[in-house]
């Protein structure tokens, strides 16, 4: 399933049943090395992979049990995180982003995430769209979602 197909499939469901959550877990972020490969592992396995572009950040969740890593663009960093302090080769940031999310109850499927890599969506996971733009959908594993988001 492409990102456009996933978006068209899930955005009506998210709009109808979703609730607004905000991320509460601070993150550690550092500038990525061009073409750096990152695997995002959650409690239930490999969630997705990605290659960094120039200017991207590697982000690590600090409050989740898996401390999963993922890549975000510089624009996304500005929109979703606020700098707190320097640490080693990166820094600590507090989240300021919100998502609209629904619990997924269908069969396990794979779809292409906005960053062009496959993502696995499993029953019980959260299918989300970032606010305010709502121009993409992606999966957040249930355990990691509840470790890092709260209902608004």
C-alpha cells in the first residue's frame, strides 16, 4: 500500500474516531550523517527503516522502554520539538507536536511511510496523523505510544 493509499484509507477513520494527543516524552537529537541508515525498533519488532539526508536529525525517544530511534527533517524538528539543552554531540528537546490518533483494529498490513520506506501496522497500534497539517499517516506501536503520548 502506498502512502497515498494509506492516507485515503485511514484519514476518514482517524477523522471520525480519532482523539488528539500530545507527545510528552523528551528526545535526544543529533545531526544525522548523510545516508546514515537507521532502524526503528519497538517492543514488538522492526517498525521501519530510513536513510538520512543532509540536514536531517536522528531522534531517540528517552521515555520509552526501547528508546527507539528515527530520522526527522530539519523542518519537522522545528515544528515538533523545542530545544532544552546541549548534551554530548546533540541536545535534549521537549516535544510540542500533537497528533490525531485512532486504535487500529484490522489485520496486519504494510504501507509506505512518507519517508518512502515500509512500515508495519498491527492490530492495537495507533494510526496517526500529525496536527495541524494532517497530510500523512503513520503507525506508532501501542506500547511506545502510551509511554510517550497523553490525551489532550
